[in-house]
C-alpha cells in the first residue's frame, strides 16, 4: 500500500492495485526472499511494471514494453526515498 501511495500521489504514476486474492505472477522465490527480509525487520513489496499485454508472463508471445522501465525506476527510487526520508 505504501509503494502504491508513493507512485500514485507523490510520483503521479498511473497505478492499479491487484486484488488481495491475486498473486500477480509472484512466485515462491520472491516469497522466500520477502519472508526473510521481513523476519530481519525489513520491508518488502512486489509490483508489476509493464503495460497491459494480452499474454501472460513466461510465455513466448509476451512482449514487454520497454518504455515502462522508466516508470519502474521512478517507482523504485520514489519508494526508497520515501522510506529513507521517513526514517
């Protein structure tokens, strides 16, 4: 929710929250890493950074929108700055 709010309110990025019952394509490797980070007192967030595409991820027909990388960098940097400024 924090990253969503930073992206929407502070960075003006077009964002969409996935339903709670959706893993959004996250996998067990992320889950293990996230659990470890949280167990050590850190924070973790998974977000998808791409334009809408009719194909699913990990599919030979999937076409990543390179222009969305700019917003990904903004989101990572904005979230990091938000955490550092607050602490």
